């Protein structure tokens, strides 16, 4: 469902969802898994990590992102 990921320079990750899937449905599915993300533009989703974000959290985030469709 991810079309592109914008270049990452900080703790902010923005990705674009393919046109056939409403980005709002991805946001809702992630929220149901306790991952809070926000709409950032047409078909774009913004994610922000925090200071204490570690490798275990990254692994969990990847697992959640791969587990939705």
C-alpha cells in the first residue's frame, strides 16, 4: 500500500499511499493497533518517533506496518 517514502532527515517519516487505498483507512487501521499517525497531504501519512524510540520499537512498528492491508 506504500507508494513512496519521502527522504528522511529527522525523526519524521512521511510516506505516500497508493491511490486505490484511502489513506484514512490506513490511519484507522494503525490507530486500532495503537500506532498514532496523521494525514499529511493527499494520500500522505506522517509518522514521528520520540527521543526514547529504540530498535525494539522499530521492529514493532515495522511489524504493524507490514501487518495491515
